[in-house]
C-alpha cells in the first residue's frame, strides 16, 4: 500500500506560480493578488479527500474499511420538519431576491432563540446579519480589520490560519492554552494590547473544551479594556456533555462583541450553509450587512424559512438535538475508555463538540524533529487505515497531538479504530 507520509504531493495546492503568465514571453500585465496566492485548502479537507481515495486500495489489500476520524461532518440526517419547511417555502415560491441582511421573520426567530437560549437581551433585527454558514460570518468579521492583527488561543480551528488570515493579509498571534486547556490571562492581556480582533471558539475545536461563564466574561473584559474586538465562534453551542453549560459572549453588553452561529452542527445542516452573526453595535452590523450583500447578496429565501422553522419548532428541535447529543456522548465515552488503554497517550476528556485532541509524545521517537515529528503519528495511522488530522494544523506548539473526530463513527468503528492505533505503536 502507498505510504502517504513519504511525499505528500497531495498536500500541494493545484495552482502554483507567481503571476498570470504571458503567452508570448512578455512581462505579465496583471499580477495576482497575494492574498489569493497565500490561501490554502484546509488540511482537514485535503486529508479527507486523500483518505477517501486510499479507501478502496486499503480494503482490497486488508479486507477492512478505512476508519475516518478526520472530518467534522455530521452523520445524522437533517430533521424531517426542517426539510418539510424548505419544501413548503419552495411551493410558496419563496425564490425571489432576499431582503438584505435577512428576512424579518427569520431574524425574529433568531432573536427569540438568542433571548431564550443565550440570554442575550436588548437586541433587535438591526444587530443580526444572516449568512451562508458560520464561515461567511467569520470572514465578514475578519474583513473589518483587513491588513490588521488578529490573535487566538491555540490550538484553534485550522481555517483561521489557512484561509481567513492569509486571505485578508492579517498577522496572527497564537496564545497557547495550558496543558489542561486552561487560559493564561496575563499572556492574553499582553497580546491584546497590540491586536485588532481576537478569535474565540467555544465549545472548542479541536479540544472539546467548554469555556466557563467566568472565563468568557474575563476574555470579554480584557478585549474591551484593550480596545480589541471579540469574535466569538459558537457553532457547537448545543453539543455539550456532563451537565456543562454553554455561555455565549452575545449575552454580554459590550459593543465590541461579534458572535457567529451556525445551523450546521446543531441541526445536522452542514450542506445547507446556514448561519448568522450578531453584532452588539448595530453600526457594525450595518457594515457587515453591506459586506454580506457585496459577497453573496444574501441567503436565499427558502433556506431562511427552513431556518426559521428549525428555531421555532422547539418540540421537534429539542427531540432531534437530544438524540444527537446522547449519541455523541456515548461515542465520546467509548473513545475515551478505549484510548485510555493505549500506553503513552494522554488526553483531556472533551466537554463538548465531537473532537478529542490526544498527545502522543510518549510514543514519538525523541530524536525526531520538524515536519517528520509533526506528522509521525498521522503517517503511522494512515498506514494502518486510520485517518486523523495532525496537531500542527491547529497551532505551532501541538505537533505531538492529533485530532480525532467522532462525528461520523459509530461505537464499533471507534473500538476498531483505537485498536488499530494501539497496534500501530506496538
């Protein structure tokens, strides 16, 4: 079987070259925007595509399927009541140009949800912009400070450094979390003195950490004191375990807070590309609405009506969310129980989302350095039919970690996958 750790040509971007080529040897007239040359396809996507390509050959050789621990997809179908709402909206010809920033009915449903679930008061339609997924909400928010300086806790979701920051030609400062994923607030305070925007994700991808109310309030306070915007990314707000509670920065009355939300994980709507942002300052929301119009001209009407139904039908929504979270908790418990049996692996049990970020330092040869060390565990697991994501994707200090997603792996697959991990290091 092919060893994907030898060349990794599959990681390269498909288009290379410094400038738009001239066909007759002359100096090129048009230089490409550096921002477009510096963005990359997320390593998570590249790894996923490569693992899927390797799957048939691995099955032919071993008689086993690949174990896909690498991507944060959701394997639950979109609940029927949401799909039915989209069909009704189409039958009602909700297919015209949408209202800039979002349909009033959709925004009202969002406001009800924000008040009831997030305890976010004193908001109006003017504070909300409907977006194509949380991705657009984040890009628009970073766009406010194009060419400026950003910071985030590390480890962090890889598209921050692979996509948003290079696309907007920003500098990024990583603030490493402690070994137990707690915060060094003195370091945060110092970094924020020279930062325009701080990206914050809770529940966290890739660690599964759920930041407490006290932690979120302290982060918001320091951002306000240092005149830095707080961009709070909250797509996993409903995937919480063990009695933990999600606390949203949107509930805090600071005018420098922008919160990004998504339907993708909560309602199994990853492919629908449905999200919204909440800016505490309506003037900021107004700018982001114009940016939204310039990029996409708004989310199509029939999707918004499906989103409204997702939020307003509490009975069906809570039933679907409850079933999903119960299943993810079972998967998490099995994964942690099995991985605890692998000598040399350390991890913090995730409190939310559907990721585990174990450390493999005890199983990595001490003399390995650089990229060889960063990808050592990843390579051995790929050779044994287990796709994960190497930790350096999520920050420069995490090369000894990998991210394991249990979002699409039933319990028997998890047991098999961890057994392969154990055997890979025998």
